[in-house]
C-alpha cells in the first residue's frame, strides 16, 4: 500500500508556519521525524504531530491517511536517492572502486546531513509488517548494489575472497549509531565525514590508496546527478 497523500491546500492552519519545509507535507514530515526519533514511534500521536506543525489533526489526515504512511515516507527518504544513484552508477564505465567511493560519499553524506537521524528508526518492530515491505525491499536492493560494487573491487584487486563484500554497506550505516551516541550525550565523536567513511569502505576491501580516487568519484557523482 502506497502512502495516501494529497498535495491540495486542505483546511486552514491554526497558526502561521512553524516548521521548515516548502509544503505542508514537508512540515509534517519534519515534525514527525523529530518526534519519532526523540520520543519513539509508538509514543507519538498524529495529534502531537499536527500540534507541532500548527494545524488541525483533520488537516494532517488530508496529507497522510495514517501514522504508518508518515513513517513510510520518512524511511523511504533514506534509501530512494542512494538506490537511484547506485542504479545509475552501474551503467557507467568507471572502475568499480570509483563507483563504490562515489556511492559511499553520497550515502554517508545524506545520512549525516539529515536534520533528524532517521536511520535510528530502522530497528522499529513495526517495520516487519507488510506496510513497510517497499522500504525493506529498497534497502535490500541498495545493500545488493553495494555488494556488487565491492565484489568487483575485490576482483580488481585480484582476490576472489568475497567475505568482505558486505562490509562497505555496514560501514556507511555506522553514521546512524554515531549520530545516536553524539545526540544522546554518549561516546560518539562526531568526527566522521563522508570522505573518511568512503576511504574506510575501500580499505576494508584491501584498497589502501582510496584517497586518490576522491576527485574521480566526485566528478562521477556530479555527472550522475546531472542525468
């Protein structure tokens, strides 16, 4: 089931705009993301989300029929863009190491730059239900693309040991725990950067001069974004 949304004007607001976003839907998603990541999904009501946006609860339902629809839209934001990029990168003729570096740069960058740490929602028990099957499948597709690029890198290095092929995907998702630790006052250092993670993702495969690929990967990213 797709998220039920409506981009029309809906009912009048109770107050002037309170949340960042070009549309009412974007404002709702921003408020929900804050509440879901701070209070938890189960503990957040649609009434609370509507109040944070400054609209009536009935107006929220004009844009999203259920709280599950809001969560699905937030989760898909984290995987749709990197998956689309990964699919574009498969059609390029650049070496696999450059393509993997570009994907790591983009994916880790968007996980770091998000206003809220949406990856922290990946472990919600609700995600096991059929409603979130599209998100689970897209995340699996993204994981497979990572593995394909990593396997090709290992081949370029002259090894058929694929036991490390799943590591780059795991490394990029360390951003999620790092942000959780830092935001919760834990041990997160906040010193990660997309470039450092991209280099780490290649080093675990045995590529020790990953930094030399950065300029090529950035050019590839710029080309992929323009198509």
